[in-house]
C-alpha cells in the first residue's frame, strides 16, 4: 500500500510541474487589425489582423473576447490594437485606433 501511495504522490508532483510549465509558457501578444464582425451572442470578434510576430501569420480569425465589456462600442470597420492570450487565443485588451470608413 505504501508503494502505491508513493507512486500517486510522484504522479501528482509531475502533473503539478507540467501545469506550472504550461502556465509559465502562456504569453500575451500584441496585434493590430480591422473588425469584420461583432458576434455578441457568442462573445467573439472576427478580426482581419496583420502578422502577430512570434504568434501567428496575418489572417482573418474569430477571437473570443474577455471580459465581454471590451466589445462595448466596437463596430464593424473599426481599426483596433489588441492583446491576445496565447493559452486560449482570447482578446484580453482592445483599443479602437481608427475606422476604415
């Protein structure tokens, strides 16, 4: 019985180390782009963004937004600067810097 509890304890320590490493690897990246659509029912923005160095190539993508209040007053055609959390590709900060119109 003692051996089984030792194995479980070691497994818990390894799992905790893996989770800590995953958390440490999470980063926030800064991007710019244009809003193509606001999807309030699913808390998302579709953004046509330029390359985000170290994170992703230029592309149009649907991003979840958190907190939801970041979407207030944002509309299609707005040019934005935003921060995205690499763990879950969520926009965590957003600033309107202009309009395409």
